C-alpha cells in the first residue's frame, strides 16, 4: 500500500464512480481499476461494492477511508512543516537580549517575519553581556544582542547601532551650563554607574585626574536610570536606555567625550552554521 493507491482509493470513494474519479485524477479508467484491485488484493478484503450505478464502500472500505484521509493529511502537513523549517519559515530560535539593548528588538523586519510566518517562535533570554556570551558558549541560546566593550573570541559579530553615553540628571543636581556636559563636570555629583562600563569610566577619570563619588554601581542600566529618577544621583548610561527610561524628574545631558561610545552587536558562535531561521533573523538587522 502506498500513497498513490490511497489517493486513488479516496478519489473513487468520494466520487462514487470509477469513471468520474479517473477524470478527476486525469488518468484512464483501466489503470485506476487495476490499482484498486491491487489494493484490495494486498489487504485481503473487499473495499467496494460495484454496481451499474457506481461503487459504494464496504465496512472495511469505510474504515480505510478514515485512515487514508488521515495519512494523506499527515503527509501534507509533514511536507509543509519540513519545507517551512528548511526555508526558515518555521521553528524556534533562542535569542539572548542584554538589558541595555532597548529598542534593538523587535525591529520592523522581525515583526514582519513573525507576522507573515506565525510558526516562527522567538524565545528570549535576558542577561548581561557576559552572561549571554556564556550561554552561547554552552549552546543554551542560538544568538544574542550584546553591548561593547567585551572580549570573547570565537564569535561572529554584526554591528547594529553605535551611541554615546549620556547623563541622566535629577533636577536638584542639574546645575550644568549648556545642553551638553564634559567628563570633568561629573566630578561634583554623585554618580550611578552601570557595572558593564565601570572599568571604562574609572580609566577615564584616572586619566583626567578626577575622583568622582560613585554612589551606586548596578547590573542593569535601567536600574541606574530609575535611581536617578528617584534623586539618588546622576546615572551615566547609553543614550537609548536614558531616552526609554527617564521621565519628568530628570534631564538627559549628552557627554562630550568621544571614547565613551558603545555599540550593540548581534553575535553568534563562529563554529555554528546558522540555520535558515537564524539566518533570517540575522538578515532582519
């Protein structure tokens, strides 16, 4: 028994006539009759009652019709799903997202991909940059959006956006002149530092011979902004994080210092060949 025989059997069962079924299948009647008799012979049962007016199903034929329809439908679903998976139109992708990557995902292309192909599932895992790199190394996620600076050999990188650091300044500390400030201006206010950039900031402060008061160091840039909103100090964070999280209680002051720039990057292991779905995700950026 094969799928061609089942399709022929279903065509005759639904049409009630061999001649009509042959026309629908675009084959001659004798080959169709031969396939039906061969199927009956293989199963050892009679599937049809034949009469001058056409054919009707025997009880065995009715049972086979139900199974045959399920098998044909299952084959179609299998073909469709395997084809979609192979083309990156279905499947599950595990994506790591750094807390400071606000606005990078989902973008319009990714929204279009998931809207047009509803069988695509994105599983998000939030962590800091080095936590995500560790997950990639352990094959716990497929790809990640992280923020420079970081050191991690063996990764393929794709730059997304580069932005400057800004100061999120509570109004009680906002005594700065002008729309922008210098690094030196931070010496006289309590600072809230995102731990990812602590070394970069400390190196700069040492080079400039200033020793500001670090009131708080935290692991999430969004927390730094929130503490600034609560008047705990001046948060120094990437611009996109400041714009997404600050409110009426603070002002955003760009910092005039070129080295304080950071880039969001899409990263994945160099040893891994991207799946079709993963490649579609990469191409969406």
